[in-house]
C-alpha cells in the first residue's frame, strides 16, 4: 500500500473512532460542553477546513481508482478472449494472475477511498443532528426544567398554546430515530470493510499475492 493510501486508511480509522465518540451516551451537560467547545474553538475550525481540502484529494483518488478498476476489467476480459482464441491458456497463466492482482489492488483502493468519503458524510450529518438535538433538549428544559418554567408552560397551555411542547417532542423523537438509522449504516460499513480486509489477507502469502492453484 502506497503512502497516500496508508494515510487514507489512517483517516478512515480516525473517522470510525470519532463516530464512536459521537454516539457514546453521555450526560447532557458533558455533551453540551463538548459540542460547544468543538463549535467555538478556532483550532478545530482550522482543522475542519484542512480536512475539507483533504477530502477533495481523496475524491480525486477515488475517481482514479474507479478508472483503474474499469481499465483492468477491460484488460482482463481482452486477455481472456485472446487466450481462448489462441488456445494458449498455459502461457496466459502468469499474466492473468498479474492482472487479477492489479484488479484486486484497484478495487481495494476504490473501497478504501469510497468508505472514507461516505463516513465523512455520515460524521458531518451526525454532528449537525446532535447539535439540533441539544438545541431541542434545551428548549424542552426551558419549558419543563424548573418550577417557574413549568408554571409558564401551564399558562401557555391554558392560553391555548400547548402545541409548541408537542412539536418539540416530535422533532426530538425524529432526530433520535435518524441517529439510530445512522448507527445502523455505520455498522454495515464496518462489516463491509472487515470483509474486504479478510479477503485481502487471504490473497496474501508472506507479502506476495497467492498464485492460482
């Protein structure tokens, strides 16, 4: 694996760790302080800007890897067709193994870049949704947190305005449901990546691709 694909892999691991940190259940106060720090810290803002540029380069690598997969697929199909026409299957054995190895490496790079980009979108959406959930929870606490606010909510209900609390509750439930869906998508992404890693390990023998038997 080349240096830049190794860096992409490390970024993918960092994204998975960050996603696990975001979905860990924490007390409301601690979660609010953490996200307030992330939102207002200047260093974090600069880091986010640098990551946006990094993801642009990863997108370029993803497009290049897709192009390589397509070209290797075409080359493999052409080689198989020529071998069938000439009857030289034994001669094409080594070349076919080399093309298949290049195909696997291209697919690995495509999956690696694709998963990294996809998880970045999930992280961004999860971060925005958690901020929205925190804002809604603060509004609910303003209506129900203290005795004074409880009395104020009762006055609003008597004045014919109880729908605001119900609307906030529905919005909060919807955000929680969206977060559960994102957790399921992330779990599926991790399973696919583990399967790809196992497939890559099975094709290796002392650092060299296994030959066809």
